[in-house]
C-alpha cells in the first residue's frame, strides 16, 4: 500500500491524501475545497498511521460513484439499442406496400392493365414513381436503424469484454483476483 499524508484544512480537520492526488483539489467534509500540494511538498506533511489508512479518505466518495469505461460503454450501447430497435421495427411496420390485386376496384385493375400493356420499357406512372421513392427512403432509413442497433450491440459486448472493471479504491482488490496471502502470517 502507498503511504498517505495528512493535509490540514482551514476548519481544523486533517484529510488523508495519497501521492497520486498531488495537484488535485479535494473537498473536506466541511465543504471547503482544499488544494493538494505538489508531490515534493506533499512528502513534507505528516504521514498517516496504518490503521487510519483503512478509514475512507476525502474525495473517495466522489471517485467511488464515478463511472468507468465499462459502465459508459454499456450505457452508450444500451441507448443505441433502445433507439435502433424500436425505430427499425416501426420502419418495417410502416413500410409502403402495394395494394393486392384482389382488393382493387375494377377501375384500378383496368389502370394497372393499361400500364402493364406498355411493356418493360415503359415510363412509370407518377404513382409508381412515388411508391418506388417511398420504398427507397424506407430502406435507407431502415439501414441506418439497423446500423445503430448493431453499433449498440457491439458497444455493449465490446465494453463488457474488453474493458476491465475498476477497483473502487486503491486498497480494494478487484473481484477477479483473490487477495494475496502473506507468507509471514500463520493460516489457521
């Protein structure tokens, strides 16, 4: 464990700070912001006794509640999934569809017959062009929604698989590694 030092506050309390906090600003329980001196001046302060080091230090509550990279990646991925999946479902549900021939009126059937008689090289009617344009736009937006969904899924899986969880404090071990046993202590 690293050595901690007692930093005096204007209220009279002494805050335990680690060398890694040199140059930072920490908040005293009284609410005063206290500037931690540089490392060379920090070592001139009174060191903390070993049993006092086990107590929570000033500023640790702020650090413990902060998100790490894993939580941020998971949150970002879930947000993308929550946007992409419903959007893709809505686009698929509202996709423009052709009217089935069985439900066409005789006049609509006659108009379609006249269009089909002109052959494959015909110039499409305004209705056919509007349908093709609407279907093209729907496909483009569906591609964007599916891409968002895939990006959200990759962000969730990637942040969970790649980023390691961060320990809450310097003395606290990560849950993946068992604590090391001291060879000098007798195990019962």
